C-alpha cells in the first residue's frame, strides 16, 4: 500500500482496497458529532486525557523504585541502587506530573478560571505523592510479609513479591489510592485497571485498606470504591465486596459517591467465592466461609458458613425474622 495526501485535512491515509478515504472521513464526522454533544470545542487540539500507556510505564517504574533489587532491572547491583532509584523516580514523577496536569485541565474545561492554578496544583499533588513513597514502601512490606506468613506454599518473601498476583495488585492499589486521595481519580483508576488487566483482581482506588493485607490466588476478587478494610485481613479468590443497591435521585440518576460497600474489621478471613454486599460490617476476627452470600452485618468473632447463611436469610438475601 502507498501513502497519499488527503488535501482536505492535510493528513495522509493508506491507499488501498478498503475505501479508507471514505472511512476516515466518516469517522471524523462521528468524532465531531460526539465532541459537539460533549461540548468539546477543540476539534484538532492536543491530547485532553491521561494516557493509559504512559501510566502503565509510570506504575512499572514506581514498582522498580520501591523494590529495586526484585522489581527493578535484571542487571542492577546493590551499589547502584540509590542512583537507579533516584533516576527512575525523577523520570517517573516528571511523566506523572504531565498526566496529572491533563486530568486537572480536563476537569477545568468548563471552568476557565479554575485552569489558572492547574500547573501549581498538579505540582503540589505530585510532590505530596513523591514524599509519601517511603511510607507506602513500609506499608507494602507489611503486605508482603502477610502473604509470606499466610501461605504455606510460599518459600520466601522474594517469591511472594515476584510471583503473587495479589501482591502486584496491592502495590498498584497503594499507589493508586494515594493519587485518588490527592484528587486525581482518573489517573488513579487507570493505574488500578492496569493491575486488574494483568491479575484479574479488581480493586477500586477509592477503597481504604489497612496494613498486612493478603489476597491469596486472587483471580476474580472485586473490592468496591467505598469498601473499608482493616488490618491483617485475608481474602481468597472470587471474593466480592460489592454494593447491594444503587440509590437514584428524583430524576432516576444514580447518586455517586455514597457509602455502599462493606466495612471489614481487623483479622477477618473471607474464603473463596464469598459475596458480601451493601454497607454491612464484618466484625473483627470473623471467618466468612466459601460461597457465602451475605447482606447483613455480623458481630466480632463470627463464623459464617454457607449453610448458616442460608438458614438465617430469606430467599431474597434479607435477614429472617
């Protein structure tokens, strides 16, 4: 195929048997219609949104900077650790600053006055994020240790860090949650979804998770935005901490941001396939058995099995009596 110039737009398209001139033109019309409906006036302006590819690279670089001898480059030596960490962080934070600026400018699109302070706000966010990295590393050490101590198949903390999808997911979550808390939820969500696509573990960056968190096996775990998880909690694969219902306003529009996911207190274990829905509390030290469907709070020290859950709930999941 040959490239030929399209004089109407100044762009080039592939010349071939696919009627590309027509397709490109029709796609441009569809984009224009969408942008008009979304009140976006810049037809051929610069990129407006954070980049998934850039944020995946940033997350990978941050993982390497946090755990250089295990998640960093294969040829790294300990005597070069500090240089590698400093160089990697500088590049990653400069790139992150650009992504944060894009989100803040996107948010300010309908408020021209708000755009005046975007660059200063973005820099403050990234500086705060950078300064929190040592504390994030300390917190992640508790997660790695929890995985090692909680799995008899784990032979070392290094194996856990290198191999366990739950650990990879929680590293990304700790990074994403910090950014979410600093006011860039889109950047945070993209980082979280990068881990989701790799591990099959879906943790919303808004979820608050205490120290010593361990997800064993992990595939199919879902943790919602407003979930709050205490310390030393262990989840197995296919656990869902979700919402039971979605309130709407008088016009039928979903009300967003309301607390709607479970509160899981310290030292709780939730086994494979359990589904816990709604703003319920799982009391400290409780054990929730496999495949349990739970829509009610349970007191500390509870042991809920599938049989007891079915006995105590009606067919619609509501408590009997």
